C-alpha cells in the first residue's frame, strides 16, 4: 500500500506483483470505507467556478446600466465626429482655394489668398513644448512629494490646493503674465540670451536702431511678448492635470515591493527610484502628454501675453510668437465669409493635432494602470 496525489487530495493505491517476475502493475483504488481523504495544502483551494448569466436572465438594472454606458460612449464618439465634420465642411472653401500651400505658407491674408498655418502651428507647438519643459519637473516633484514625503496631515491640503489651481480661469493666468511676469522676467531673459545663446532656440540677436540707443524701454521691449513668456504662463496652467495623473500612478505602486525594498536596506529615495518611479513611468508619460494636449489648445492666456506674428520664429526669447488658438481669437470677430472658412481650416488642424495627442496620452495612462512596467 502507498499514498499518491490526485487533484486536491491524497488517495491510497496498491501495487501488485505478477508472479514469475512479470511486470509491475499499479492500480488506483478507492479508499476503504472510513478512510478520510485529506486535502493537500500545497495545491491550494480549488478555483471557484465562474458562471456568466445569459443576457435574458440579468436583472433589469444591469440592462439599464449597460445601455446607459453604451449610449454615453456612442454619444461621445458621435459628438467628436460631428465636430470634425463641421470644421471640415466649413473649411472646405479655404482648403480648396489654397490647397497644400495652406500647410506651408507663413502669412495670413485670406482676402488676397495668401494664408497658411506654417507659422502659427509651429508657434503653437513651440509654446506647448516650452510649457511642458517647465511643467514636467514641477509636476513630477510635487507628485512625488505628496505621494511619498508629505506628512499625512498635509496631503489632503496639498491635493485640494492642486485641484483648486486647475479651476483658476485662464484669464487670471493671462493677467498675471501680462502685468507681472512679462516685465519682471526681462533680466532673466536677457541673461539666458547672453550666456545660453549657444542653444539655437535661446539665441537672440537684438538689432537696435540709432533712435533706440540709450532708451531702456526700447531694449526691454525686445524681450516681451515672446514664446518663453507664453510657455511659462501655460506651464502653470497644465501643471495641476499632469501632477494629478502622476500622483495617482505613484500611489498605485505595490505595497509589497515598497516594503521589500526597505527590507533590503534601501533608503526612501532608493525605494522611490527603484520601485515608485519605474511603476509610475506610464503615468509620467501620460500626464505629460495630457498637459501637452491642453497646452496646444490654450487660447486666452496666450492671446494676452504674445505679440502676434505669422512667421516661423527660430527663437523663444525674443518678441513675437504665434498660436492657432490666438489667431482665431484675434481675427474671428472681423472676418469675411472666406476668412472665417480659413480660420475654420486652422481650427481643424489644431483639432486633429490635439485629438492625436490626447488619444495617445489616454492609451499610455490606461496601460500604466496595470503596473506591467514595474521593475522590481
């Protein structure tokens, strides 16, 4: 007699030998009456059986909720499609008249059929990238502090302050940028141009006229209304949304991996570097791209601080910047029918660009929630 494993329990079996050295045969037999089959702890409990109810047997509340969720999704997709179709139809006249030159022309004069988005679309991208350059370290540092370093009694207050910052109207940031930051940043901008001018985007050549020599106001005006000013203002506006996404990603780092890092002698920064940051990598990228999507479409604050130009600027510190949204706000009120069609075409280009950026960000955030990128 002996014991063997079968499924989730032990059973008895017998081995009988054939006479004359025949082969050994084994037969599994049922245990005798009164024998208790002991479950094997190593095999664990049996997996529960999952049964899915057929659709016709589900409660009415489930059917209603399922229909509402499906209807909401269809409504959102339909709304986005209708917006795109509306912009496309209204922009048809301008696009058919200008053709591919609409993408390459650096001017905006629809009445003479000399218009394009090369300058303003490039300006929108430069302002958005400048904003992300400043917003990313600010949002990342704030999210890490709230998630890992802030005392528990501070966390709720800091989270509420970040959320309230996201609710501040754009015009308030624009007023702050125009009346305070623009004039107080001239010294910093001049220093960056003098000592960091070897960087192409920071190189600024100031050409002064003879009448401007010795005039401090003339020399100051060259450093105002720039892409840099607009980028810093927009950075303050996109920091809350990026910080919120990063904070949520960091808070989902597995507790077991955190404690394991401490058990191996890691410091708090070592645990953050080896557990939290790798786990939240998708949240960092997703929050950055969501902030980029908002920065691309920001209108009022940018409109208030820039000096509008339709040429592609090779620098970000000097006077002159452009944005698709600011162009629409500037020209929409006094435009002819054809000029409005051109503005609709510019809006369509911004709509498609923002849609692609936000869709990519949503995919990255969704993938990061599973923690597949965690590196223990």
